[in-house]
C-alpha cells in the first residue's frame, strides 16, 4: 500500500505573545518577549514570581458562562486555537467532507491542573466534607480537550490525547501524520494546549529547580544558550494544525502551508528529569525523523530546538546536533522561540511547529532573543540566530521537543 502525503491546511494560536495566528507570527519575527509578573495567583512567596501569561484573555469573549464553568482553562485555549485553525482551513465549506474521517488528536502534558488544584484546595478547607464540583473529573482529564473539539464540529474520526510531558503535542502531530499516511483519516485537528500557571504548577517546578528565578528582569529570563541561563520560564497557550491528506486538500482547493514529511520518536532511558548528558536521545530522535522523511542530513535548513534555557538541556541538544550533522551543523539556522513564548510544556511542540511554518513561508528564521553572554561550552560556529531574525530560504525545517521521562519527538516540515 502506498503511503499518503500529509499537508498542513489550517493554523490557529493563542499565545503569550499574540492571541491569534497573525499576532503570534508578527511577534515572533519582531523578537517580542511574553514574560512578566504573574497575575493569575499571588506569587509573592514563590521563588519564581513571573511567567509568560496570556495577555487580555477573557473567557467570556469566547464562551458562554455555562461553558466556562465546565471547561478548564487548558481546554478553553485548545478550543480557541482550533476554532481559528478550522476556520482558516475552510474544511467545513467542503461539501463532500466526511466527518467520520476527520479526527482530533491532542497533546497536553498536565491537562486541567487549575481545576485539580481548586477542587482539592476547596475540599481541604471544607473540614473533610466531600463536596466536589460534578465537572471536576471531566474538567481535569487531559483527553477532554480533543473530545470537546470533536463535539463542537461533529468530527467522528480518531479522537484521543497524547501525554508525554513536554513532547505531548509533537507526539499528537506524529500520530496524526501516521494515521493519515496509512489512510485511516482524511484530516486531523491536532496540536496542544497547556495552562499550568498556578500555585501547584509554579511551586512544583520550583521544587525541581527547573525554572528561572530572575525576578528582577522577567522579560530577559528565558535566555537559551546564554552563559547565564538559569532555567525555563513557564508559559501557557495553545496551537492547532489541520493536517490533511494531500489529494483530499488538493481536490477541495485548500491553501497548503507546508508538508509534514517526517516524524521521529525516541527515549533517553536515562533519568526522570535530566536529559542524557551527551544528547543520545536527541541524536536518535532527529536521526529517526530524517530517516522517516527519506531525506539527507544536508537537506535540513533550520531547526527550532527544544532550547528551554536550562543549563543541562541546551548543552545536550547542541552536542546531539553536532554529532548528527557534522560540518553541515554550521549551515543550519538554529533557534529557540521559547526565548519569547516561554515553555508551554505539552503545547510547546505544536507552537514551535507553527514557528517552523513561519520560517518556511517567510524565508525568515525568528530570533533566539535575550542573548547577552557567549558560553564557551557551545561551538561558536553554530548559528543560534541570536537577537534578530535572519533571512534564509527554508525548504526543510525540523522541530525538536523533549519531555520529562526521557520522551523525545521530532517533526520535519517541508516547503511545498
């Protein structure tokens, strides 16, 4: 059986640097930081008192009050970006659309953490009386977002959530890619959402010493590959891609943003939270993705790296790039858009796949902002696109995402 080709025909986003796709794209190319003091809860006593929150977000602008009570913030954001992507794709305008062959596969590393925190805190304050909201469990579980998206549109194809920590939405994209390639669906709404800027989210990551504590200068705290990086900055938001079988998209005259040509998966098999020090899992996942795409190492023009701004992670990934690509590594335009958006955990992969599409569409690679001091541990010939976007023709772009537990996922997109 010949495998199908898979293309991207719709995009949507709600992010710390823009509440729709256009705002996000413009902010990426402009090098805008989304970090600032936390407003979603009182963070006075926390080690980290800043994050990359959404700006001017009011759920009443998008949902009826009865639905706001039923949807966790994580699900709300997933629905919002998916509405934009579905509208952008014009999929519903296609008279021959078979909704039984349109799926929703979603990624979230944590899901409804806000709901869990609120309900358990309310219980603890109630002298042990078990008075839980009847929507507690449906609001909390990570798979509710794809369920709600499917209900909104009547999409009855494959429907589930991928949970692999910060690799979740990349896993969702790769699952979608494989199902369409195998002919199991005509189109899949895929992506990820995360909304973990709450006391338990910030406190938990602080306890791991994973986040930056640069409270005196939040806007420059996310500084991947800088010598003085001290941890990631937590972000929230959502990104959606409509993946579609190429002939199906062509038949209905869809706008095609890019082709998804490869997906790679691997495990570090090393540590619960730390990457393999030599980047072995990162090396394997990029190699697997390139083999799946059927291209040469020298074809890769651009990599949007995981690049979280942690001391160990950034170095391990750079080692993996050098080991895999050799001399070609110096020709690759590398960047980390987490320097602007912060780390959206399970939603990071989808958001960064969108950034790769920006690079492909605009022939510009967004910058890695907040670089001040070179780190001698990195090869100086690697181009991390520091501080300013660069013009570059991008035919093949790679997006890396790695998660706690040693989960690694890599997506390759191609100009079409």
